[in-house]
């Protein structure tokens, strides 16, 4: 068993666990903002761990390059999308203010 196999054997299950926990959070959390958190943070970390686990098995740098691009675009798009959806939901008034610990954008006070 090579070092690449060990890295793959550790990172793939870790990425799968992060992804499953993110999916469970998406089902279990009570409001939109916490569900957005569950949809972006653990899912992104899970995907990056899976990509990092697959990279040693790619065989060459040119075969692993698409994995780097996928990871980069995931890091670029997921937080921006979550921020946009969260801001739109806040402006539409569909979030639960009683669940917010700090609301720095509250215009009601």
C-alpha cells in the first residue's frame, strides 16, 4: 500500500462524512440561514476532501488539474450564492429574527 493509497483511504471517508453531516443539517436545521450554513460549509469542505483524496490516484499533474479547477470554482461560487440567497431572504422578511443572535443589519430599532 503506497502513501497515496493511505491518503485516499483517509480523505475520501472524511469527505463523505462532512457531506453527509451537511445533508443532515440541511434537513434538521430550523430556518433558512442555518440551512444555508449547512449547505455551504460542510459540503464545500467535504468536496475538497474528496477531491484531495482522488488527486493521488490521478497518476499525473495533468490528470489532477481538473480537480483543482473544480475545487477552486466550488470555493468561489458556494459562498457567493449563499450570501446572495441569505441577503434576498433577509430583505424579503422570510427569516426568523428570534433565532438570530446578533442582527447588525436590523433597521427596526
